């Protein structure tokens, strides 16, 4: 459930439900994706959220993939864990956990204040249920923390016994035990708490102590003093703030958390600090990191901003690191002979240029003679004879060939821009989009086996372009970490999610339509509206000339293949390429889409083939095209991109 689907489709529905119900719906959806065979891989494809390897670091003896973690309260079982592993987190925290189950009774979300209010107690399903569930997993790809808590007024002796039971039952692969101090712990004496921490340290897990942002400064100092008594130095600021006997999370706790981080970093420079509180936008996380936090965990931000928040933060951190290191350098490969031939991005660019040239030539033929000499030779007849056979036959063939050529030109523009502005600058998704769609384009040539007509020029163009495709595969560009300059949930960002949604719909629609047309082209050849336009039947055409249907089928199947090819490029670009300031992506969609839409709609009206049902998919796609461009313009073309972060063009 990426941001474009969460914010556009699901969030309005979920926020209309009672908070408890909406939470269960969304977490059940996450659990379903985690449990499905291939579900985590679907999350990878849809979200592309893995953090850059450059963000990995070492802390408290643990290797973390990144600095953004998932705070306690959302991950409740192994299926949640399997799904959340793919969200780009540096760690995942489960809990708060108590030995006995504590059911949830109160949950309220407030959109205006961006806050979530709950009971002030450790709501969970109990130790036995969680440990039994987690033991079904052998390992995880990210560090996993367990937030452990005790009920209010739990005596030290009882707490030590509960801790011992938990340490025995929790799986060995749990990385750290986070001791929650919000309830019983603050009532204990220093010696008692030190004894408790000493026992916790004897377990297999690292030990982290958690305090809420509004914990009294004297209590915080006492907790840190007890931690030092047993050589612990990891502190987590988490758990929201008290409000009217309840516990409030989200934006209202942001300033309190930030102030505490600054205070602790100043007074205890060696502490390993994890901060959570009011992280709703990427800038909230970077502010905490700049204030001294070593890591930041998310909770309410996933609810109000969407599941793409960790990805946005990771890419912002990557951009900041890159800007600091490369402020006086160029990240683009130089335009030299050696660099050009050492990177295969130019191969895809040349394929794009070839398709633009051949598409333009094909449109010229389709609008004039329509058929070429080798077509006449295969048909065993002349252009004049075809006109005599059926007055609408040649216009219909022209319509097929113009739409085919227009789709081919669109593919060429997409390939050219993806390679020159995406793959060349090290954007892995752009290289994948270009290569994957190119691969299908070349494979679609084999559709001629379904209609037994080998177009010589089509075959020649394919043979000439295949070497460039091979070049692109064997000489991939040097990939750079993905970076983003987006810091806030602006109106432009919100609109862009809707624009992204429409382009994802266009890409998906092109693929489905293309596959359908490929099937028609290799089977029935015509749809009912085609025959109504020509005022004939397929049998009558076949009786007049047995080679006529294979010739038409070639154009139809080729058009279908071109639609799928363009659809793959659009879909992958829309899924993975939307980043603030990437204006080239907007222009690619605009310029790449125009040949396809203009050729399709223009030729239909030019020959009078204006069946509303037949053109309805094109009308819908055109409306989505305009909406997508309009909603995305400011975010992609006006908002500052990563180049602005270093003060120089990279």
C-alpha cells in the first residue's frame, strides 16, 4: 500500500471509520501481504522502499540498514514483521509487551492536530501468544526490538520474575529488549532499578531503556544514572505524552521530544539515542537527527502521511549526505568517448531514436499510400484493387498503421528520455523500466508466428536495434543511491500522489489493453466495431483474399505489443520515479504521450471511425493523462529538486 494508493484511495475511507476498526483493517491488510506467497516481493515492486546501502551504520554493536525505525504499536505478529521488513526500516519494534494480555479499549485519532490518543497502559496480546507466533520465524532481515513493560504498581520482585520468563520465551534472533519505564519502573528505588537492568543485561539481547518525552528531568537523570551502573548507554525517547489520563502520540509531542534530544545530547554525549515523537514529515526526522538522535522511529507518521514516509526520509537523508560530499563535484558521467561506450545507457537511447525515426516514417506511409510494395506482393493484389474491394478497407488499414506508428514513437520518446535523463544519472529504476519494456517490445516481434506474416521492414528494424539492447544489458550504468529533496507534506506533494495514481492507471491500462489487442490480433483479428465500420465480415474479406487477414493482424498485434511496451515504461516510471523536482519525468510523460494520443484520436476522426464505445478507452486515458499532468506539475517541475541542496548542479 504505497503513498499513492493509501492517500488517494484508502485513507479517506479508513479515516471515516472508527479508529479501532480502521487500525484493524489496515493491520490486517499488512498481515495479509506478509503472509501471501510472494507478498513481500509485491511490496518491493510497488514501493521500492529499501534504504540505500550508504545509510547502513554500526551502533550498540548492531549493524542497522538505516536510521529510521518502526516504533512499537503497529507490528503485532510475524506476518506484520514479514511485511514491515520491506518498508525500508532500520529496525522494527514490537510491543509494548507484558506477560499478561491487556486489551485495547480506547483509541482516537484527530486529523486536525495529527494526534492519536490511547489508554495509558501497555495494550498487547500477552507474552505467550507473541512468543509462540514469533518462534515460527527463523530470522529477519532487519534488527527486531521487543518493547517490554509491566503493569502499573508492579513490585520489583514480580517484575524480575516476569523479565526472566520473557527472556526465556522470546526467540534468540530478537536483537534488543527495550525496557519501558512509563508505568512501574519510575516508582522503584535506584538500587532496585539497577538490579532489574543488571538481570536484563544477562540475556541474549541488547538492552535499551525507554522514557517518554514528558518524563520529569529528574527521573530521566536517575534512569541514566542507573543505566551507567550496569554499563548501558542506549536510550529511547518514545511513548507519547500524558493528556487527561490518556496517552497522546503524534504532532503534539514533537517539540517536547526535540527539546529532550537536544538536552540529552548536550549533557550525555556518549548516549545512543533513539527518538520518536511527532515525526509526520521527512523534515521532522532530519530535525531530530540534527539535534543529536542516532536513530528515529515512526508511529503516527505512518497513519497521517502514509507507508512511504520511511522511504521519503531515507532518500532525504541520502540527498543530504550526497550534497555534503559532492557539493563541488558532478554526479553525471562526462560526455567522453570512454564514458559513453563503458555505459550502455546510450544503447537504449539509440533504440529510442530508432523508434522515433521508424515511427515517423511509418506514419508518413500510413497517411499516404498506406501499404508498401512488399505488402502488395504478399497480398497478390494492388492498392487500387483493395479500394475497389471495400471503400473503407484502406482507411481502416491506415487507422491501424497510424496508431501502431504513434505508439512506437511514444515508446521511442520514453526510451530516449529514460536513458538520457534517468539511467545515465544512475537511477536504477529508469534503467529497469527501459530494459524491461524494451525486452517486451523485441519479444512482441514474435507475434508474427500467430498470424504468419513476416513484415520485412519490421524484421530489419528489429535486427538493427537488438545489438543496442544487448549493449545496454552487458554494460549497465553505475547506479547511484536514490535521493529526494522532499521535506514536507505540501499541497503539491499531496496533489502529486493523485497525479501519480493516474499515471499508474494509464500504465496498467496500456498493458491490459495491449495484451487484449495482441490476443485479438493473433485470433479473431477484428472486434465488432471494426466490421461495422467496414460494413463487412471477416469471412467475406477472407474469401476475397486469404492473405488480407494476416496483413491486418500483423498491424493489430504490433500495435498491441507497442501498447504493452509503452505501458511497462509508464507504469515503472510512475511507481518508482516520482520525486520532487524531477521535471524531466513530467516532460517525458507529456512529450511521450502526445504521439500516441494524437495519432489514435486524430486518425479515428479523420476516417470517420468515431464509435463512442470503441474510443471510450482512449477518452478515459486522455482524461487521466491531462489530470495526471496537471496534478503533478508543481511537485515535479516547480518544487526544488536535489540539485538545489548542494548549491550547485550535480
